[in-house]
């Protein structure tokens, strides 16, 4: 049997509760497939700050380095909001993790499950039958990481500066990720840029067009970021894979996620070259409902599924998790965040929906 | 009587048709108020390229310089889409106009008229009663205009660079615009930034907090741009004035405009220090319906109203235009883009709705 090492970083708020369910699912996978997941827990985010003095403690980094993948919960909460921005749980953990592990490809599915369309703030006629968008966001370049960055000068003479920079290889490798993903789904890539204003976007568009030639079976289109922000609202079904640089991807993936109306359902993957990756729910740490056992663990469970698919090559087991989640939703199981008091719905807590998913594996 | 000089730049597509209606409204205002609008027409956008070789001909710039305000139509179309980005009608006209005339404050209202809520792709319950957001976008700084910007190197060694830079005075003056606008409306400013990642945003937030002290009657909040893209979709009514740097404002103002479902209804103002300003519809040149006399001229007419309000200090006349538009909508007049085949609706063309608005002045 195979052995995979998983760094488990539950984090803050609902992180530990929903992580517990994802780990139960990994247990169940071990029973059904010839595989073993060796898990090492580590502190991150607010938990890292409280227990080890920083959002991303060195022990945590070392545990991650000794692992084949990171399963990440969620971080942040009011307790740490007054810290300087780069010491805060979210930014202080996520940005260094991305950089240290070269997690350049962020995959953020925005899916409406047909049984949950009424949770969206979009009209029924706009989303009838659901939609399925995959935002692929470049995650280690652009205005997040380029130099110079900082505030120069004194008093009213101060000037703030950030730099957006992209090299050809950075664009090429993320474009490949998008085209390869599109091949396995709707065969369309919409590349987002602001080529009428940004030089990085002019280069971006040229390189994406070049790479597209290697994927003649995939249809490529281009859209300005402002128009994309509109088109997502107007008719989300027009999109299959959306390819973005770092900051545009930050904004559009969140907009797309909210359009589904079920943030607690969306997983994400951040991939390095090779098979290493970090997997985390798209939603936040929801401190308001933490500790009550009512949080929705589906995003965390689907994140574990993405880990099996992308880092461990366990496509069959990953499909089994996705299908089990879909069946449980079809059977009417609902945590509070997606409960709509409709006939056939069963209101359940975190553990109960986790158990139901495992029973359906 | 007062005399105001207006540079009239109809542009391409539906621009000339809808401009004709706005000019009829100015005629009607002349008859009712002791004022004269001296108008000089000039070419811009595709019309500038075709007739004078560039999107913003020098004669056009000179006419604008000799005027008290610019009334702008819309530019662009398939004919000019293969030109290099900075020669294209939109970018090639708008960016230089903003820079030459120092149009640093862009006001983009996103209003749902209560009688038109069904045009939005948002659910009735999310927008019941309409909403009224004013996006204030910094328009002459940030990543649009800062240096260095360009593509360096050769072949696969090339690197694209853009720079986002903000100085304290640039932030101060746009913050004042936002707080002053909020005072006249819902008394709330939500300032958008990405202070967890961008240095410009850290400075932006500090300065906005400082300026807020001069407006104790206005409530200030802060939101990260990714969260704002979500919150607009989730619950647009939470917003009054949204204050943004240039690129975030580009993206969020378009998202907010699309949420209203009636792009053809939204005007905008781009103001310089002093009273000079440029006024234009938020929508595009709609080449597909150009020349048919069916375009919706309301955004252009409301833009003329904003010109009276902000550049000419004619608040009463501006209110009269806004009210006339509201009444005409209440009476059921609809151009094709907002016609929904409901009882009481009258399908009319560009000229007819223009006449109805004038009759209601
Ligand atoms: C916390 C923040 C730095 C981060 C980002 O902007 O990338 C977050 O918004 C995300 O999208 O993962
Ligand atoms: C045409 C383009 C340069 C412009 C911008 O990005 O500012 C447009 O999108 C706008 O918002 O007025």
C-alpha cells in the first residue's frame, strides 16, 4: 500500500471542527483503498500566534516540508485583528506558505449544486441548473510579491508603491495549468487581463495566446477584468475555466464564489510544480459559530478530495468523495448555513453530515 | 443670463443618437432657466481616428480646453479593435483626457430605479425597493499612470512591469470628495483597499482615516477589495458611498453597475479640481444597435444633468432632469433594453423617450 504524509493545519474558528470531519473521511478512504495517510498536526494562524508567537511558526513550516501535502483549515478572528497587517493570521500564514512552497497555481471552483440554487442571490432564471466555473489564479507573482513595495518619505511627503511584475515563464506555467484543466472539463479558457492599460497584461495576453497553440482542442477568449466582474453577474454560465493573474484572481474568484451562495461548500487547491499542494476551504474561519458543532464541513472535505486528486493521484477516491457529497445533498442533509426549510430537508450538525458523507462513500 | 461653454464629443455607435436627445434636453433647460449653453462639437474615439487620424485629435483637446465642461458620448466598435491597445478609441481617448484635464474624481452612481428592479440578475428579495450606491473612483493615479510601466528584455526573457503609486495629497483629495458626497446622501463611506497585501493600501487607509476626522457626521468603514466584490453581490443595500483607488474602482463600479441591470441608465462624472468636468454614460457604444434609433438615451441625459449639477452649479435644473426621468419611467415609457412586456409599459424609441422627458421637465 501507498503512504502519504499530510501536514494538518486546522487553524482557528471553525477550522478544527470541520478538519475533524475531513480527517474522518481520510480514515474511511484508508479502509476502502490500499493507502495510508500519515498525519502531523501543526499550529497556524491565530493558533500559531497564541501558542508559538507567529502566524506561521517554524515548526509548522518544517512539518509541511516533511509532508507530501498540506491540508489547511481556516485562520483569523477578531482577537488578532489589531495586529499589523503582515502579522495577522490570514496574511501572515498564507502569503509565506505560498512563497516558501512555490504554490503558484490556485484552483478555485465556483460551483452551484443544482439542489442549492436558491441559496444564490442571483435569480433562478440566471442560474437554473447550476453553473460550474473553475477560476485558476496565479498565486506567487504579480503585485502581491514584486519589488519595490513600501512607503517612502515622511509625513505628507510619503508615497506608497507596489509593483506588478510578470515574467514569461511565470505566465507560461499558469497558462498550461488552465488549458490542461479546461481539457478535462468544458474545453474553454477565458483569460482575464487589463491589456488596454497594463503592460503586464499585454505580455500576459501574448503569452497565453502562444501557449493556446499547444491546446487546439481548447477555445481561448480574452476579457478585461472590469467586464469580467460584470459578466459574472450577468450570465455566469458563459464561463468554464477563468485564468487570472494574482490580484484579478483574488477579486473574481471571491465574486464567483459568492454568486454560488454557498461559500461553505467550496474547496480550493494551491499547487506547486510537481505534486506538492495545499488544500483549503474558500470560506473563512467564521468565529461567530465556532465551537458550536454546527459549521458546514463540506468545503473542508472536498478540499481533502482535491488533495487526493491533485497531490496523490487518487482520482477514483476523489471522485468517490465528490459523489458522496452530492448524494448527501440530494438526500436533503443540510447544515444550518444551507438549510432553507423546504420539504425533504434534514437539518444536521457538523458531525452528522460528516457521518452521512462517509456512509455514502 | 449665464453662458456655459460645452465641448460635445458624441463619439461612436449609439453616441451621436443619444447625444442628440441630451442636447434637446439642454435646449429645453435654456428655455426654462436664464442660461445659455454654447456647444462646440468635436470628434473622438473611432470618429477621431477615421476623420483626424487619432482617438483624441488635437483640435478636440483644444475645443475641450476652451470649454467649461465636456459632454462625452461613447466610443469604440469592432472596426478599431485590431489597433494597438493605446491607439484604440476607448483607451486612446479616455486616458489622455483624464490626464490632460486632471479629472481625478470619478463619480459612478449605481442606482436601481424601483420600477426597474426586475431587470437586475439579483433576486427580488435582495434588491426590493431598489438600491443607490455611489462609487467614487480615483481616476488619475495608481497603476494606470505610474512609472515604471512597460515590457523589458527579449523573447522569453521579457518581463512586464506596472507600478501602483499613491501620494498623500492624491489620497486626501479623493477622500474629501467621498466624504462630501456622503454628507449629501446616506452619510456612510466604505473605503476599499487591500491593506493586507499592498503598501499603497496601507497608506490609503491611514490617510482616509485621517481625513474622516474632518467629517464626524459621516460613518467610515473599510473593506478589502475581494470582500467588496462579494458583498456587492450578497447585499448591495449595505453600501452608500464606496471609495476606491483607480483599478479597484474600475472593477467594482462595473460590477455594481451590472447589478442594477440597467447599464443604459447610468451616468458618470469625472471631475477636476475647480468646476471643470467630463460627463459620460457608463455603458458602451453598443455598435450592434447603432443607427436604429432605439438606444436608451437616459444615461446620456442624466450625464448632462450631472454636468449642470457639478460644473455649472445648476442644482435645481439638475434635479428637474432627474425627476423628469423618474416620472417618465413611472409612466411606463421604456426603450427596448428596459422593456419587459409588463402591463402599463409603453415601448418607445430614442427620440420618443427624449421627448417624454422634456415634456416632464
Ligand atoms: C489573506 C489574503 C492575503 C489572501 C489573498 O489576498 O490572497 C486571501 O484573500 C485569499 O484570497 O486567499
Ligand atoms: C477604457 C478603459 C481604459 C477605462 C478604464 O479602465 O478606466 C474604462 O474601462 C472605464 O472604466 O472608463
